[in-house]
């Protein structure tokens, strides 16, 4: 029986895990072994990245005007009549910053120049890399010398 291999994609779709906002569609391009750059999509004309930050005054919020696409990226009937908007920011980080891939979305040919322009000229933001479970260290490996307890005969 032939071994089933999964094709390594240089571009694709996935949902964001947390940056810049949770569970939004993202179109990514691989830039290295595990490095990607991606843009995210929404149905809103503006996005307030600080809406949950109560400490910041409203006029200082990070509000971004999105760019409207000609065709909705969502191929399902659920969002019929709504327009997709792309956020004109490019996020750079590890592939693990995004969830598992999906083929639920498709970028129309007439919208590709808009997204390509954002990848080329958009402001770039680094996505901090979150590692998985920290490796457990043995007590001898913690870098500090242990003091031995000396039994006293009192």
C-alpha cells in the first residue's frame, strides 16, 4: 500500500488563534521552513484593536480602516450578500500562530491584486511565538547549587 503524503503548501487558509483577533480567516504565505506572513479578513469596514482596553482613552484606540474586496471570500451560503474586508496589515510569525488549515475560503482572481499589494506594501507586525508545554527540568538542571542538609546530633 502506498504511503499517503500530505502536500506542503506555500500558501493557504487558516483561522487565527489569537493575534490580531481570535478565529478570523487568514491567508498565509510561507517565507521559510516554519515561518509565515499572513493577512486577516473581517466583515467590518473598521476594526478597533483596542476595544477591550478600558484603560486607553477612545481617541487613542488603534482603529484601522479595512479594504473591501469585490467578492466574499466565504464560499458557504451563510454570509451571502456580505462583503469581505481585508485588514491592511501583514503579520509575521511561526505557522503555529495559525490554526489548522481550511479550504472553506477562496480569494477571487479580481481580489488577488489587493491582497498582493498588502503583502508588498502593508505595515508589518511580528507575532510573538508561543511555544507549547515547557520542558520539565530535573532538579539537578535548574542552574542553582543545592545545599546539602547536614544532620545535627542535638
